[in-house]
């Protein structure tokens, strides 16, 4: 650690814009309630990502499209994160529906992170996302959404995001 401050880096990849909005809300909570210094970085600009030696904590977030994380968020998992507390969340419209939440959590969090056992994951979450029906892949639109009349274009649960931010804040500030 370069200094005595408990610094946090939030890095994300997005598909439709829901992920950076959740990151901004988490940043506010971590700064206001837990007095953490928090920097947010869009992994679209992967090569210019800040030096990880400056951070004790990392939050990695990815939007999901066609069942996949963004390319650069997956690439980020290959960095040397062994001395970091790492929290991970995904934004997926599937995770925002009661019927598909477990599917999203298992396939987009558990299965993906199992391939990176060296990463110290301290918290993980799957949040709803934001996508229009016209942007859904045909198979999802026809097979799944047709059975979900309550499908919403934005099905994020801000209370759940806030609760998770507090959970992560407590872990990041514990010794």
C-alpha cells in the first residue's frame, strides 16, 4: 500500500448504461458513510486504468449482454489482485426478475468467478439492468420475455444496490 488511506477503485464495463449509474450510487455511499476515497474507471479505456498499487479495495462491475461480461472486465480479472479486497457485481435484466435471478447469479457471477480462484472476492451481487425489449437477443425476447409480462426496461432495485454498498463498505473498512 502506497499510503495509509483506504482507497477504493470501482472499475466497470457497460452495455446499456445501467452499470455506471449503479457504480456512482455505490461511490456516494462509500464516500459519505464510510469515508473512503473512491475513484471510478470505465474499462472501455483499459490501457489507461490507474495503477492498482494505489488501491486497497476494488469493485469490479460488468453489464451483461448475450450472457457475457464485457471483454475488458473479464480481462481485468487476470490482473494481480491477490492483495486486494475485491467486490463484484453484474447488471443484468435477468437478475432484476424474480424468476431469473438465480439463473443470472449462478451463470453470470458464480460460474465466471470460479475461473479466477486466486482473486479474493469478498462480496458479489447481481442487480437488475436496463435494456429495451428491442435490444434483447431474439431468443430472450421470444422465449423468456414472452413469459414475463412484468418485464421492465429498467428493473434495477436501488434498495438492493444501497444495501450491498453498505455491506461492502463495512467489509472494506474492517481490519
